[in-house]
C-alpha cells in the first residue's frame, strides 16, 4: 500500500502527517474544512480556524 502524500497537516489524534483536507461550503454559505487521517482514521471539522464537533456541523446544516 502506498503512503498518502505529506500535506503538511498533522493528525490531532496520532500526530502523523498522513492527513487529507477537504474544504466545503455548507448550504447556508458557511465554509468548513473536513480532515481525515489515513493512519488512525481520526476525523475532525474546522470552521474559521477552530475545531467543530460533528454535532455542530449537523446543526449548521439543519438550520
């Protein structure tokens, strides 16, 4: 299996640099970033430079 490219991001859970980042715009226009670690499979969201729990993202989408 080939390693994912080093994006310069570091996983908040395991510290590895095998992380992807996907920028998204929610239906209300809010810009968020979804990150996922290829090593430990941790996933997290970011909005305006601050971590957001998945429940917070769901609330933004529902409103």
